[in-house]
């Protein structure tokens, strides 16, 4: 299989795969190739953004040659398929080679032209965009590792990560992370739902929820800015996020937490009381791993005896497109 991730985090991807029983055989900037696969379904993984299942290696010296082989691979495997709606048509490349992107675009364009000639109706249904959310879909997925070599797959798994559009009123870049996290969870705050944002300043996550009509309690001693400042949907409490507690009997629909703090301190002194106390129904949490062992922190968070293992369901841990040295955890509190 081919696993892709953010460039700069490939060693962590390879480490996660090894820990889950995969055998990394080759890697580059933003990708790992494994040989063989463990039995059973694909496990829920943190670092992969796209996984090409059962890929076939294609080699060629020219754009024309590569495009012809990719076209034939698709036509051969699609002979008995019915295409009733839009299907993914995704071409990507390794990040480290200057000029590779232009070559891939040239191959992609030629494959499109070839398919229009051979399967006009099917070609019109092709969509050059990843699905929104966690999904496993058939389509055409091509990943170039260098100028002469690509891997082609008809089926891929997506972890939900994707680039999000910015908002000029957003107080900070962190706004993009919460927008992306909604896609991974498959749900976002609804109108009049309640949100507590622990460590809110400057207010990117609170602002995101306010755009959806939610009612937010933003807890932080720091100031709110941009679209979060003086926002009538946001009540700013100038308090310490670790000390804040809901009123007796109060349960928030959502708990947000994005604190620049040591992750074990956050889990022990903030996350644990909130989840054990069932003070919220759903959560989006960032844990910073810059000063700890990221893979050890990941294992701890996934463990059955962790606060998430004991108190959460539908947990997903992702290294988002917009994350840096951090994980994003989304899920629901166990009823």
C-alpha cells in the first residue's frame, strides 16, 4: 500500500505503521510504501491522509508513455464496472522533487483526454477532488514518487484531512484546524447548540462555532480578537481553563480545547474531569507533541485504559492537514 502524509512527518507515519503491523519498504517526502498487509480491516490511523490500496507500479520515460500505461490500467480494471455517478480522479506527487508537479499535471491531462476518447460518458463523471470526510471509494488514484515511476490504484481510503478555506475575520490560523476537524468527526455545531472553548484566545474555534449559530462560552484570560471580539454569540469568561467548571447539572453539547500546554498535564487535569464528569457530549481536542514522544503519546491516547478509551466513543485521532506538532482528537462522550 501507499500511505501519504504531511511532508516532514514521514518518519512518524512509518513508525505508526510499523507499530500497527505494516512493513515499510520505501519512503519519501510525504509517503511510505509498505509490502504486504496485516489481516482484517484497515485500522484507524493518525498520520495517513490517503491510502492507496493494492497499488500497481507504473514506469515510463515520457508523459505520453506514462499516460498510456495509466489509461490501460484503468480500462482493464473498469471493464465490468458500472459508473452511475461522480467518481474520484486523483493525481498527486511526492513533495521533494522540483518540477514533478508540472509533469504530473501533464500526465493527468493526457489521461483525461484518453478517457474521453475511449469512455466519454465515464470520463465526464470524473471529479478531481478528494471526498469530504472519512471514506473508502473506488476511482482512479495515481501517486508519483519520481519522474518515471507512479503507483496506480482503483481504491483508496481517506482519513478526512483536507485543506480548508480561510476566513478574513478568523482571529488565528487555528480556525482552519477546527473547520477540518468537523469533517473528520462528520458533524459540526448546530444552531443554538452550546459550546465551551477552553483556552479560547484569540478565538478562532469560538468564531467558527458562532458562524453556525451555536452559543459559546469562551474561557481564557487572554483577549479575543477578529470575528470573536464582541461577538454576540460568544460569552467571554476571563478565567483559567483548568479551573473552569460548568454549573450544576449543565452539560455542553461541545467541548473545544486547544491549549499550548504539556499534553499529559492537559489530559490529566482538564480532559479527564470533563469526560469522566460527562460535562460535554462531543469534543474536539488538540494535544501538542513537540516536547514529548509523539508515537508514545498516540499509543497512550488510544489505549483502552486511557481517559478516551474509558469515556469516549467514535474516537478519531488525526494529524490534520493544518496541524503542526499536534494531534487532533474528535469523538463523543460515552453515554
